């Protein structure tokens, strides 16, 4: 699958489409979050805004409360947790709230270096 030429909308993942996106697209970032999580709510606009700057990456969100099986399988113990997936492999895990600048640095390190 070739990378998109323009930013794609953020996809919400669940058990029906998780593997399709994480195993079928070369560059994927998944934000595990929950409604009740304050840091998750603070990170959400950073994630959304930054996604527009990286059209070669598919940005996804996965509600860890609604998808506990996926979260357990991936050993997601704290939220927000962001998985950086390159060619079907988790190459970086970011746990906790980070600034937009730090998030960009991590995206550049993983996908643009």
C-alpha cells in the first residue's frame, strides 16, 4: 500500500479494524485513550493538529475502555499511550502526556529520519 498523498482523517480503531490498519499500512500511529482520562483529553488536540502535518502517516485512536482486549494484548498499562508502528512493527512507545513539540520530534525520529 502506498502512503497517502494528503492527510487522512483520524481513524477510530476497534476489534473489527485494528489489524487492518496496524498490519496493512506502513506508517501508523495509534493513540490509546479513555474518556475519563484528563491527560488523554489534553493530548487529543495535539494529536489531531499534528496529524495534519504528516500525510505519510495514518493516525488512529483506540479507546482503551471500549477495547480492553486490544489494550491488554498490547500491554497498555497507562494512558495516554501512543504506539509508533512502522512496517507492522511497534518501533516506539510513548507513555503519558507530551507537548506538541516533543510529539513532532518523536514522529520525525521514527518516520522521517
